[in-house]
């Protein structure tokens, strides 16, 4: 896209194990605080016990904690959307005068939490249909549209772990195409027993706190949460005197279809997504303050991503924030986009939590301590199962 057609980010909401809102999370990231623990909301007989990053119950607003007619994924999304709208200075009823869309990414949060219903059904019993009704009521994009009376386009993106990044990119494209004046874009996901056991079975989880890009890394820790960005037409933002926390300058998405779960050894799809996003944003290396990398802590992902960053953006600082939140699946790209904007505003990035020992197979290490950064842009990227890759470029905000 051209600089003239950029999309403003006027509000951000974020809920994760790192904090109940974006400000609290950023403070914890910059101080190096992280608290992975064994899961508490479900039990498992799996012999391997891996820490996770659950959202504590008291992080949810009290009224959302009681709304059991919705799955937790959608309640996470609602909490983040409320914070984002407050941050943007929008009163929900005022949105009715504008074309407002919703684009949210998720992966598993609304599909795999009804084990009791499925077991009862398979045993020939007649379980209550409430579990199914709750599932049907809990499409995250529909929930936000109903809650705030939004009548524009809505889409739930299910594209594995790039879902949140893709949702922000798609939401920005709706504004650039003239379909919307405002879009609530982001992602949400929750933990459950099926996903926890499933990732252990893939042998890509660590039974200790994860160590992205570290020589001794053994895998990821799972997490959960949500983030929502208020994307806004630049002329509308100016007319109402709102600040722009950032600008969405570019978006790239590519699939190499190399493997169901592993990245392409040379990062073919990620390379194309980066090239597309950089071209779209008219960004060059010297513009980039830092990269918030996908950085899961798995051996293959970090090696491929680290090599590509060293080649395409040599000398640019990079980090992974998954050491503070865990891998939040469909929410990861949105949460990391929120952190990227907040760090670009702050002019500081946190240490890449868990990193201690450089890997000789990765040309450059991530940042190992909280650091001051300089530059007009920052990048957040996501790699996903199925060979999906997505990249967002954010520029500094405007008054």
C-alpha cells in the first residue's frame, strides 16, 4: 500500500497471562516477569507435565466471568475489545453511525471444549444440547458484532497460528478497499485438555519454561488470551481528533504448503510474506526498529526464522514475547501485534525471555535484556501449521 493509504491503530486491548490489560502486560514484559505453571482449569493423566500460561480468573471483568453462556474464548475477546474501544475513545453507540467490521482470528477455542457432551453422545446417552448452543453462540466475530451492535462485515479467521496476524491484515484491507470506516481486528483463544495433550503428542512442548532461540530449547509452552486493535480510516480519525497509536503500513501472507506442522527448511513462505509486507509498506531495513518474531522455542521454527531474519534484516534487533505469554495459538499474532505497537511507542523492547545460550545454527541472537530501540517501523510475524506465514509492518503513530 502507499503511505497515503495507511490505516490508523487508534485503540488496543490485550488480555493474557502477562497482564489483564496492555499497560500491565508491557510493564511485566519490560521487568522480565513471567509465571508459567501447570494447568489448573483441567486435569490430564498424561505422564509429561508441561507448564502453561493460563489467564487468571480475576483478570476477566467480573460480569464477563459470569457469562457462562459464552465460551471463554469469546469472553477473552470481549474483554480485549472493551479495552480497545475505551483506548480509542469510542462509545459503542456512536459506532452505529459508521461502517464497522469485525475480523478475529482463532484456532481451537470454540471447537474442542465439549468433551463431556461428545463422550455422552458416543455412549448412546442423550446429553443436554446446551454445550452445542453455547458453541454456536460463541463465534468470536459474531459475539463482538452482537455486543456492540455492529452491522459491517464480520469474519472469523481460522488459519492456525497466523490467524491473529491475518485478521489484522484483512481488517486493514477492508478499510483500504472502502468497505469499512472502522474494524475491530485481532484474535482470541483458550486452553483446553485436548489441545494440551495434542501438542504434547506432537513432541514440540517443553516441560520447563520455554526458551525461544536458545541453544537448549526443547519446545513451546501453551498460553491463552486475546488482543483487539481498533483500525480506523485516517480521515475519520482526524475528524474526531483521536490519536493514532500506530499505522498499519503493510501486510504479507504466503503459504509454502511444505508440511502439516513443520516450517519450510529455507523459510520459503515466510520469505515471500516478508517481501510482500516490506514492499507493501515501502519499508527498508534502516526504517525497522525491531522485529517481534514468532519465536516458539521449537528447534525447527526458531532456526528457520532466525536465519531468515539475519538474511533479510541483518542487524535489526529481534525478540520473542512468547516467554511471557506462552504460545496463544490463534491469538498469538494479535497479542504480539499489540506488544509491537506498545514497544514502538515506548521506544523499548523487553528481553527475549528464556534466552541464555546462543545457537551456532542461528546467525544472530535475540535481545537478551530490555533495550532502547530507534526506527520508524516495527514488524510482527507469525508462522503456522500447514506452511502458513503472515507479516505485519507498523509505523509510528501520529497526533
